[in-house]
C-alpha cells in the first residue's frame, strides 16, 4: 500500500451498524481501502500484524481506526489500551463509536488515549451523517501523523 492511500480499520460486530458505516464511507469516497474486523482479537491481530494478518507491515498502519466498545473476545477498551500502549501503533488515530451511554466507558476511553468518542445515534440518517463528517474530518482535514511517528521497537 502506498503511504498516501487512505486505509481505515472498521471494528464492528453489529451487522446493521457495519453496513451503514460502510455505505456512508463508500458513498462519500473517504477511503481507498476499508478493512473490517468483527471482534477485538481480530482487530489486535490486524493492528499488530499477527495471525491471519502476519503479512501486513507496521509501515502500512491504517489512517484511522473506528472502534466499537462492546465486542466479542476482546472488548474495545482493551483494544484501545493495547494500541495506545505500543509505540508502533500509538500514533494511529482511534475513534470510539459506541451505543454505550456509560460515562465510565467514556472516561476510561479518554484516559487510555482515544482521539474521539462518539455515541452512535439510533436514527439511520443521523448515523450516516456522523460517519460522513467523521471521515471527512479525520481523513481530509486532519493532518495524519508522519511515518516517523510510528516508532519501531
């Protein structure tokens, strides 16, 4: 993958939310490639280039991770903790998108270093608009970290 290509990792186990997010991202042409994983363990394997993703390289980190919190196998907060505690992935922007209204989840997410925390709206059109705005900000307006931000161990 070329460094200027826009790659997103979408971590979502709810099929309806997944379809809606993919539709909004693709309709607005916000990414060259969208990788979908459906649980926290698979997300960590993707980000840390292991298991089924052992052929990936840390040099090709996604430009953005959209992370649900309530995931099977490994929950989203644990994924966030591991990503932000590793120098190879710490600079990757992570946006939590969750239906959780638990304030403790939000507090812990920010303490762990999440870049943004969004509660998923129930309304279809609102959710689509949020994905569009989110993608536009993080992938067009925001300056991505330079390659030097991804320190090798």
